[in-house]
C-alpha cells in the first residue's frame, strides 16, 4: 500500500501504520505536511513529535516523524544535510536525543533538505538496548518515502 498527500508518498511496510497529515497552525495560520509512522497502531490524537504515541510504545516499537519546515529554512545552517537518510546508524541513537525522555527509550533527530524542501526526521525506539534490531525496520520505512519538489501534484 502507498499513502500519498501534500507532495509526499510512503510505501507502507507490512505491520506499519503510516499517516500523512499536517502540523498545527503556526503563528501566521499556516500548516506544514508531516508523516507519522509506527510499527504499531497510531492513536488518533498525537503531536508532531509523538506526544500521545511514545508513551504507548513497548520495547519492540518504533515511531517516525517527518516534519516539513517552511521555505525560509532551505539554505540555513540547521538544514545543511542533503537528502532523506535511508539508512540510520544504530549507534547514533541515544536517550538524551528524545524530545521527552522516557525510561529505556532512545531517539535520533536529523535536519535535511530534499527536493528543495526542509525537513526534520525524528525517530524514537522503544528500547535503547534493542537499537541494532529496531533500526533496520526504520530503514525499511525510510527507503519507501518519496518527497516531491514544491508545487508538484
């Protein structure tokens, strides 16, 4: 199954729940696209970076959030990375990289540009000790994401 919306497409791996939606309204009343994916059922109510989701994770769960930032972010130092990472290093995950630290969990946050669009990739693993086994499942999801240039159908 492929989920498509707002210039994003995701080939959904077996056992994953993937949704493409929008961020909350920003200070000028705009929203940005986002992708949420988890290897368990996503709750209907959740924030951009997983509040409402990560509290429900077991030690074998993963959560991925891909949040787009505005065009003004393209070309800035924070978004100097090129391209959505398709393969993550399990050793890059740490408990101190979580938006909201929860016991045993680990996270990773990366900023990048793809197709002239700025994104943040935020990944949470249900258990830091399971990272070598969990990260390849995240890589499978990442390999199925397509980002189209701004204005593409």
